[in-house]
């Protein structure tokens, strides 16, 4: 295990009393999987202190950052992958990943070397010099081609870092950078950042929490039909592998879950043993989540029978996990849907009941025609029978989970509901239903009075794909008319940016000079070149 004190400060150096962003926390790391070419570390932040004066209000982090996440680190200390909690906002993810990449030192043999790296600004080239246990790093330049796509250039008056290492790894890292960001001929930002990462005492170590939400960040964990690791052919070796994994359920990685699933496929009788572990009082919530994870990934008939039995588990969280895992385990039959619908109608705990209906919707995504028809009919009935805004929203969310275009009309009708929360949920439900959903969203947007609902509609339009020529004209007009809701403008900008047409880029360039938010001007810069901005 490792413990580090992490501090960072970003300010505008030329302005007296300029606003400043400050971050400090204890970073706790534990190696949970070591391979010849990389190690997986579980990480967590504790004692977090965050002050955000420099960031735009819409980009500030307002929720807790004290949640477990994972990173894969190569032998050269390069960060290969970062799996963040699903509950974190995009701003939180960008901030934490940016801070970690700031202290990424790519190690190679010899006294000097260069490496291509990526941080929160973009891809850059760095030069390293080694002297004893100390490594000096200086950023040379950012990838001009990549930055041009953002419509900006970056100069580096100061971009230096130093790090010290011992046999246990990093001792300390100190970074001092000053970045000047220019859009066209206009200086848009002059920022100075100082950050330190220093090994701390072990008494400040806070055990990082594993999270079942990490599964969705692993492409191989959720993709249907992905080949699981093969179980050992030798029965004794397979039994040892099972005992090892079952003995540390609370410390699993993505790879562990997939390995256990492979064991369950090879030896179905192990499902009963794994299922029995849930009855142990000593098994914590993380360990319990790992059991459901493995059963879902295995997806065998035996595993699904276990999940069906767990729909009546005494713990609320277990019933929620069982519903979600059953929906994702594949090879659904109508009886599975009936079990979920029964749980929805009969469970007294609202969280469990809602999770059951959402799982029923998800079950219809890759199901047989018979199951799809069953799911469609039941969700239509539940929406029509909903007796209040909350029940309506749950039914709409479940309908959205199906992605079934035959339910588009039902969801679109609720874009005119009296409750803003229902209208926003209806917009979100339409985002998976294909191009026909664009027209009702645009019609509803025209008369929408809630900025939050309009933003939900814009997000749904983005997920429905690039705008047509007609859509580009419409979105450009709405962007010019929307002056008081940055989240709505951001959605319209990103939808226009999804088009590769000159007309869309012209609309973005025209709006660029009127856009009051520097953050949104940078978003426009992702899609419009400097030359187009100058026209």
C-alpha cells in the first residue's frame, strides 16, 4: 500500500487577487493485481479540500470525491487505464484524471529520453533527465495538430517537474507549469499551476473502496459474447483458483470477476458455493457485489437460477443487484421478465421496486422477439397505469432502457407532461430510439420553459447522432437565441459539432464570438479551426 499527500493550485499569475482553484487530499493506493507488464492499483481520495473560484460554475465539482477507483500502471510507470466511479460527474473525472496525469513520469533506461504523453490539455512531448534517484521532466510542446482541432494553441513559459524514486516507487513529485492558451490571435487564458505529490505516513492510509460500478468501465466485462478466461483443466488447480478468489471477494478487480466467471462456467456446482457466501454475516457490501458480478458474467443457467432465488434475498441491496445482474446475464426468457415484474409490483422498498422495472427494460435490449414483445407490453401497461410523477418517471426510464422504437410514441407523449422532471425523463428515454425521436424532441424544445429540461433534450439529440442539414439550421438558430442557459448551449454546440458539414462549422464559428463562456468557446474550438474562426 502507498499513501500520498496531493496538493494543487491553479491561478492567473498576472492578476492581483485573481481567483484560484485549490485542491488537497490524501491519495491512498493499494496494488490489487500484479502482472509482468502492468499492475492494477485500487485508489481512493480522503480528507479532500476543494476550492473552485477560477473554474466556471457549470464545471465545478459539487459532490464527494471519496469513492474508490482503479488505475492500470505499466512497468514504465505510464498510466494505461483509469476506471472512475459511474456516480462522478464529467467535471470530477476530468479534474482527477488531470491531476494524476500531471504526476505521470514515464521511466525508461538511460540518463535521458523523450516520451509522448497526454494530460488534461492534450498530447505533448516530454524530455527526461535522470541523476541518481531523481528524474527531471520538461514538457517540450503540445501536439499542434491536435490543438488546432480545438481552435487553440498553447505556449509553455514554464513546464517543469521533478520526481524522486526508491525501491518502493515514487517518493515525491513536484510540478510547476505555466500555460498560455490562445484562440486565434486572442489570449484566452494565462494559468499557473503548482502541484505536489509526496509520500505520506501510513497512518493516513484510508483503504480504497472497491466499487461494483467499475464493471461498466471495462469493455470486456459488459460486452456480450466476450470470451471469459479459461479455467484450469486440472481439478485441483481449479479448486485452488476458486478458493483464492472466494477468499478475497472484497478486493476484486475486473480481471478477478471475469476469472471467477470462467470458473463458474467450467464448474457449475461452484455457483452454489459462491451463492452460500452471501449468507455469511462477515461478507461486506463490496464482497457481496463481487458475487453478483461473477454470476452475471457467467450467465449460465445455474448462475441465473441463483440470481432468480436472490430476488427474494432479505437485504435490499442484494435484491437490487440480483435484478440488475439477471437483466444483463443474457439468454433471457419470459419467466425472467415475470420474476422482475413481480418484484416491481410486490416489493415494499421503493429502490428495489424501481430497480426491478429498470432491469425489465434492460432485459429487452438483446432479447428474443418473444421476450421483447413481453417487455414492450408490460412497460406500456405500467406507464399507462402510473399514478404519479415518480411512478411515471420509473416507467419512462425502463422504456428508455429498452431502446425499442415501437415505444417511441408513448415516451414522446410525456414530453408535454406538466411536471418538468417527467419531461426531462421522457427526453432521456428517447435518446436510444433512433432518428425518428429527433422530430418530437425538436418540437418539444420549441416551447420548453425549463432550462434543465431543455438541456436534457439537447443531450438526447446528441446521443441520437449527427444532425441533418435541416437540423443544423434549426440548432444554429436555437443556439443564437439561447442566452441564459449554458448547459443548453453546450448541448446544442456538441450536437452541431457532431456534423462534419461546413454549414455546421459556420454556425459554430458565428456563435463563437458571441459566446460569453470561455469554457464553451473552448468546446466550439474542438470542431472549428482557427482559420474558420477568423472569417
